[in-house]
C-alpha cells in the first residue's frame, strides 16, 4: 500500500467513515505498533490522555509501552460523528495489568485526516474503570473482533 494514501479517503460518507473506524479497530486489536503507526502521517500529532505524542516513531514507542502494560487488550470502536475529513469515535477496551487486575477503559477520540486518508491528528480522552474478571464482556481470541461479537451499543456501553 502506498504510504501517501490509505483508503477510504475523505471527504467521508456514513459508509466510509464506519469503514475507517472498523479498520482502526482491527489495526489496534493486532497490537502491532509498527503496523498501527502506518495509519498515521509521519508527523502525526496526538494527545492521548495527558500525553502528547508526535510522529510515527513516537507512536510506535507509545504503543509498545501501552501494550506491555495493558495485557490481553481487546478494543471495540464505534462511529459517533463525521464531517469532511474528520471522524469522532467512542470506544471501550478491556485489559489487565501484570498483577491480574482487570479494567475497562472508556473514551472518545477525534480524528483529522489528510487528503490521502492518513490520520494527521488524534485527540483521545480515556477513563479507566476497575472491573472484576466476571464482569468482562469482550470475549474473543486475541486479535480482530469477530463479526458476530456485539458492538458497544449492543452491549449497552
């Protein structure tokens, strides 16, 4: 795939915005920092919680640290809104730390894309909720969420 272009391209429609969200969810569920970083411009700007991340190399380093800490990570994203070259997403993911404490993290992201469909800006607000292992709702083998697994709305999140 050409680094200068990543389908679908803006301006987004309901269908292409939802496709972009699903592709992002699939990528993040791979937990492969180098693969995920290719969806962003080389000079991408992030705010993730209170951390500012700039550029692909920093994204790879950030995601490597994240997935070393957030074990058995499983993510669901859902389209919230879109317009032109921007998409708003809500998401939840479940993970545990190295002591076996489980969490469900909820958040919202605002994305801005360049003309080639690469994300140039990402702003994420995230809150972590400690949960009991019995309260987990994201049950699928690590990797891409199966098509028949409920999304956030179906799970009432």
